[in-house]
C-alpha cells in the first residue's frame, strides 16, 4: 500500500491512522527511519530507559547483597 504523506516546514510528517494501526504505533510511539539505496524505510520502533550506575550505586548494591547473604546464611 502506498500513501502520500505531506511534510511541513519543520520536517514533521504525519503517518495515516490506518498505517499507524498496522504498525502498532499508538499515541506518541516511535519509528525507525533508515536510509537505503531504494529510499527511506520506516519501521515501528521502541525505546527502553536504561540506568547508568555510578560507583556509589554499585557499592550500594554490593552492601545490600552482603546483608541478604548474612540474613539467610545458615551455619552448620
């Protein structure tokens, strides 16, 4: 299926609702735009938040693990 999509002066484009529904893009979803020899390929995309751990945060994890191990360790 081909669709003509207008692009405004800011470079923003709107995907037709039927296309968004087929791709599973809801609300403020994301797409991946990839340049190929044939043109631009648009695919549904998703982003996952990640947390970068500081040395202090890693030390906190280590302390918590040590506490759990002490709490549940059984001496024979």
